[in-house]
């Protein structure tokens, strides 16, 4: 087994050479935000959609646009608004008066990377239009079903739901995002550098393509080979089960949890930890990888009860207590 892990690690070092180049290229535009960029790469390598939450002005949109430019892939930005219709996303059937028939007009969802900007400013019927595309990687228009090109990633931004004019995402859709990231303000030194770099009426920073879609698909195959021990798999299952019945793990949290994480959480936590190990040049997953990526996988999958809201306890507080108390292998 040690020999197998060594071979996988050697293969990762060879295949992950693009990671530092990609980070450097994105870093030419984005100041700081290492956590954000690293998690976007995890989503890309693990074939998982990513939801970014933060107040306006934190470079959420710019980060995604920059990543798409560095990937040399098809990119579409969709601005979600209250009057957006499902057909504006996936397309529709258009009547041709000459032929007397209908033709399919494909929507912007037919791309490699979709930036769903301010996704929670559109009503539920529009958000739900993305469900089939996100889960099945296909779109149905009329009576025809169309496969989407790989890689296909939805990278969505949302404003905090306390803001005016926002709609909470349906739980079924939120669960389809592998990661939910909380984007915070930059450090003081980083903001000073932002002024130096962006404090002009016109800023033109050209992003050079580093890799293409084929490179991403090849890297994903290597991610699939990364070794994860049975004890680590059991640890993942324990963490997810602790969100459903914390009392079995010695935690007095049952009254604060309305719904625990679904089995999709176990799958995504495993995949994301493998991608995280890939980014750090390792052919095996450690408990530290699970803990590092775990909050981003679980924070939007634990639904808190009214009791938790009354005591101002968030899903993050609950997940952190689970990580602190579930035994690490």
C-alpha cells in the first residue's frame, strides 16, 4: 500500500504542476483571498458546484471571472434578478413562421463555467431551473434533453439573506452545492495593496490561459486515485451521522438541529478532501484534510431549529462542536 501511495503522490506532483501557475495567474488580479481561490480549485477538481456568500464588493464575481479566463473554457455570467425567467437560463423553443415549426434556442447554461451572480435575488422557480443542470449535467427544453459539456461548474454568489430583496435558496438546491464559502473582508495590508492595484479609472490586467478543459478532466482522474483509508471513511460517516443524532456522540445538540446532513454530504466531504490533498501534493487523505474542508461542506447542510435561532446558535457553531468532539482516527 505504501508503494501505491508513493506512486499516486509521484503522479500528483507531475499532474499538479499547473496548480501553482494557476494560483499565480489568478493572484495577478486578486489580492489575498487565498482561502477563496483554493476552495474554487477544490470545486473544480472534485466536480462540485460552489456557492459564495458575502457582502458586495469582496471580489467574489471577479475571482470567478479570473478563474474562468485562466482555464481557457467557455464562460457565461448570468445576473439573477427578480424578473428573470427559467427560459433565460436554459433556453426555449422558438417558433419559425417560415417553416411552421419550432427550433431550440439554447440558453447561457450551455457553457463550462457558469457564474450565477447574486443567485438569491431571483425567485425560487428560476433557481430551481438550475437543479437538473447541476445534478444531472443535462437540460431538458421542450421534449428534448441535451447533455452539457464537461467540465460543467456552477459558481454562484449570493448576498447575506438578511439583505433587502433577497430570497433564501430552496434547500434542495443548496444541497447540490458541494461547498458554501463565507467570503470575508481583506486584511488591512491586502486592502492597501488593492488600492495600489485598482485605484485607477481604468485597470487592464490580462489573464493568460494556463490550462484547458482536458487538463481539468485529466486531473480529476488522478484525484479519484487518491488513497483514503477505511478509518478516514469511518470518520467522515461519524461526522455526518453526528449532525443527525449528536446525542450518540455525547453532544447535547439534538434540540438545536432540525435536519442533519444528507448522504450527499458524505460523498462530497470525501471528494473535496481528495481534491484538497491533490492541491497539497499528497496521494492520501489525512484527518486534517477532512477538518480543513469540512466546514465548507457541512455549514449549509445542517438546518438549525427555532431553539437554536432563539439562542443565536448558527449551523457553523453546531458543526464546530461536532468537529471538536467526534474522535479523530
